């Protein structure tokens, strides 16, 4: 499902995000999918998700130029499709498997 | 997106004297990025049985 | 709307490198790794890459094993493939596996299935972040037991049936492709489909005990082509990127098509020695030991061996071949244990580039040049499977 720029998102608690020099690795312990986030700005957006009210707000907070947003939305759609990021419920999170 | 960015990056001003293709590359660099997420199978790495 | 001076964003967009290039130069931690937790084994497979059989008295203790897991957790190694020998022969097997999955290290373990009784199947089914890979090298006992020993096919099938009864969910069936089972690929797929399991096929290397039977067991060139086309048609069959040397035949097979040894994966053996991969258990490819002062982290990041593996490779003898980009010159383990140089073509090079070199080795009687495994935990006097010669139909 394509991401909703105005919804609040979170990194799935079953995902381990591991910084690398080129960006980050993200591994989902539940579905065993492995994704490469190939730019530090994308990593910054993902890391900022819990602290902002929407994807749009995260993109702005990280300072991503709006002309790059289509590329970022494509990336976020991919992460959503592999269940790495999901819409955040506003109830308190139960502690998951995330390191 | 509600507002378009009207002014090109300052670099572009200096590229007015360059070939149009070079100026286009400078602006396009900002916008046209490759795929930022690449998926790979964790079962697809040689050296683990 | 961002202010003008942030138009270029905190970091300018850069042309991202292909993934495989990032991997080639190595990462700060493995993505996953193989961990052989014991050399003890109840079987004596002809081709065992770790020459397993007898437990090594220097085996890591339970506490040391847990320390390894804790270090892998800190490094964010995502999962370990626990093997052996037969890993379930360790009395602390469940303790180790529980510790891993409780500490953010996923587990897949490779087993011959002998010790998966109903109780074990139930326990395994109740665990999360745990995957099982059952070894099977023949779709029937005739082909399988020739390599793995009498009764081993039945034991593996019984284990899988118990896992199914316990509702374990999808598991993996792993076969080493040999001259004798290539014609059974379809049957293997059916067995896997019947169980709702994933089929994984993996390459036979002349490693461990495999050195003795490799010349008789490895698939022929025709069979390699047969396998390649079968795999191309079935992207759902896993290979562990084991056959990247076959990518020279046409479109690349799914996977990284890259040797991951010392770059994104490695082996930790039962005594804590760290090798580039499970197919090169030999001093030449030993990087250090997890009990060394800097632990596994230091071995991974700073050992001479791994540092050199992460340097750009030269194509060597393959420089003039148009397929080098596809096959990377093949597998260093395969080259090493048949007596080839690491800059030589792969012994199973699809273009036959290694044939003259292999013939010279065979004719020159150069047994002195063929490396033997540094460790041999084979059990003497244990009935080994019959000589590997099947009547061709």
C-alpha cells in the first residue's frame, strides 16, 4: 500500500536498523527481509519517524529538498511493502524484538 | 507539494555560460536519484550454508 | 518550505554505488554467519565439508558460546546459521538457540534430523525467529544414503514429518548437488512442495572429506548447464548464491553473485576459530579466534586475512575472458582444495578453462600440492557410506 504522507509512521519493532557508511541495513526478524537504505538522508528520515506526526513532517525535519521527495516516497513505499515501516498507532508500543 | 521551488540552486547562475546540457545536469542531479532502497535476500549470500 | 541554504539537504544526493560494490569491500560486521557449534556427528557423510565425527575437546563452553552471541548482538549480526557436525548433539543446544533468539540474533540451524523427536519438534515449533534446514542429498534412500549413510534418508524424512505434525511452519530442505542427484531435482521440489518447505540447492566443494570424492561426485559440465537452466526457471528455489560461477552461462542467477567470505559472512568453528567461510576450514583461511583479546569483532575488522580479502581482486588468469564480471572467477574454496591457485579459473569453469590445469595436476601426480584440511574430526572405524559409484540408468 502506498504511504500516506500525512499519517504518522514508525519503524516496525521487529526491524533491526544497522548504520553503515553508505546508509543503513534494515533486517525484519519476522519476515526475514533485508533492505539497504542507500542514502544517509533516508536513514535520517526513518530514524525520525517516531518523533514526528507524519512522513511529510519527517521529510521537512530532515530538510529533504522537495524535488527529491518523489525518490524518497518511492523508497518509503518499498519499505512499507516489506513491512519495515508501518502506520503508527497512538497507543503505547509493546516492546518488540528491535535491538 | 504546495509550493514549487522558483529559484534554481545558486550554482545554476554560474552555469548560465555553460552548455545547456551541463546546466541541466546540475539541476537534475538534485532531483533524479537512483533507487534509494535495494532489497536483497539474506539467503542469497555465498559462504553460508 | 525549506530555507534556500538547505536546498541541497544535509547531505547532497550522491550517485549510490551498486550494492555489490559496497559488499565487496566488506562491512563493519557480518550480515550473517555460519556457526558450527560442534564437530560431533552421528553420521559420516562422504562429502562433509567440516570432516565431522568426533567432538573436539576444545569446544567452546556454554558460557563462551553465549558470549559469542552477546558479541554478535552488539554487532547487529542479523542471524546465524548454526551447524556442525550435528548441532543437536550438543547437550546445551536449546540453551544456545534460546539465548540467540532472545538476544536479537535470528537462528537457522542445519541438521540431519536424527534428533528431532516429537518433543523437540514441539519445542522448536513454539520458538520464534527460528528456521530449520534439513539436509538431504537424494530424493530416495538409494541416492541419498550412498553419500550420507544407511538410514539417513529415513531419519531426515521422519524429522520433516514430525515438524509438519507439530505445525512448525515452513522449513528448508537443503541438498548438495552431485552427479547422482541432478536428475532428481524435480522430485526434490515435489518433496519440498508437499511439506510447504523451501528447497535450497547448494554447491559441492572439495572441502573437508569432500576432497576425496569430489572428482567422482561433482556434476559434469552438461549437468551444470541442466542445473543452471532449472534454477533460472525457478527463482523460488534458494541457492545461497552458491552457484555464481554458473552465471557465466547467461543471465545471472538470483543473488549477489559474489563471494561473501570475509566480506559479509564468515564461519565460527566449534573451538572458536574464525574462517573466511565453512568451505575453507584450513589454516590458510583462518583469520583468528573469538577468544583472542579483541574478540570476534577485532578478528572481523582487523585480521590480515579478512583485510586482504576485502582488497580489490585481480582477475588473474581470467583477465582475458569476457565472463569474469559474471562469475568473478568462481569459488576460492573449490580452487584451493583441488590444488589450483586462487588466480586460476574455477575448477568447474563453464568454459572449461580449468581443464588443462586439472589434467596437469592429475598427471603430474602432484599430491604434494593439494592442500589437506588442517583439522580432521572424522571418526576412524565408523562405517562410511559405500564407494560412490552408481550404475547409470
